[in-house]
C-alpha cells in the first residue's frame, strides 16, 4: 500500500523510523529490534539509508522483512549524493522488485570526504533531481521528501528554502517528513508559510524521544534543532539519571505528539533510534488518541 493512501484514512496515526546495521555482524540484532518495533503495528515504518550509502545494502533487507514477515507497510530511504544515474536506476528497480511501494527520496548527508570532492560533474546535487528520476522511471511509487521547519542549513533564508521545497513537491513528492523538532510552534509556523508558498501535501512532524543526555548534543549537531528552555531544564535536572532521563524523554515526546493532535495534525513520525521499549511506551501513552 502507498503511504499517500494511508494518510488519507480517517483518524490519527503514528509511524516509526528505524535504521539498518552498519555491518553484517550487527544485522541479526538490528533485525530483531526493527521487527519488535514493526510488531507494534504503526501506520508504516521507514528504513534509513547510511551517509554516502554506507549501509544501503541492508536498507532493502530490513524494509523487505518488515513488510513481508511482519505485515506492516514499509518505506525504503534512497539517497543520491555522489551516485550515478545508472546506480540509482538499479536501486529503484531493486526496491520495486522487493514489492516496496514507498521511497523516501533524499540527497543524503555530505560527509567530510564528499565535501572535499568536486561536485560539479555529479549526476545528482539535489533531492529534486532524484524525485524526478523516480517519477520518470515508469515504476509506481509513493515518494516522500524531507523538509526543515527551521530552514535547511544550506539555504539563505526560509523564503529560499520554501521555493526549493515547492520545486521538490512539484517534481513528485506525495508527502513530507520534517527534521526532528522539539518546539511545536516552529512547525505550526512552517506549515502556515508552506501553504502560502503553494505546498499542500501532507507534512508529518518528526519527533525524536531524547532518552539520554548524550543524545542532546548529537541531535543539535545533526539537525541544528532549536531546544526549548523547558527541554533544557529537563535534561539539566534528570540527565545524570539514565532511568529518569529515559522516562522524561518519553513523556516529553508524548506531550509533543498530543499537542500536535490537539492542533489538527493527524499523522506523526517518530524517530525510534531502534529502541522497541521506547516506541512501545510512547504508543501506549497515545492509545486513547489514535484510530
């Protein structure tokens, strides 16, 4: 089933993101964790793609396992940074042959190694180019894209960012998922401006439960996300106690999602970090609000 059809259904829903293993040694442990997360019956599960394609060989294996063996719709991430068009076409065909109907089309992170290369002759420099190629492949996919409520770090300002985002949506994106957010008002403001720019596809807020203090700096480094003072206070108070911080992070994420539901957002995407117990507790907290 296409995610665009799932998003048309009545009621609220939560989807999850998981990541594949970095190497074969970790495969069985990661497979076990992702199966437990999928067994919670989210609306769908997305499977990430390593920086520079580092874990791409396992993305399809995990996405295929979730769909065929757990019976939950899955989405395979696909990045194009530094890839040739021939390689991307092969990957698109492999995703379709695996029976997966959904692709998250991303440029991909520019690692220090990729930053040092000459990008002028690359086949792909932007995710919009990948979206176009998926559409032109002749294969039927629902295509997701990423968006940045706090502005893409490479954009001059939000107006420019929304212009490029509109181009990506016009190229064929069926829905968007935000980078992790910790302050819902930033999302509401972004959606208002996106609608004004002519972007009307569904926008799924990305919520990451911060369950240990060390995740905070990593989250800021990865996404540049704004951390509200109330969240900083939570980390200051409970960061030294692993169990207290874990429960506080779950409660904070739950509170965020309930506020989103209360303000008309129907679908939320949770970055699980491959932690089945965290995903389970959040879903249990949200049970009265779903369906």
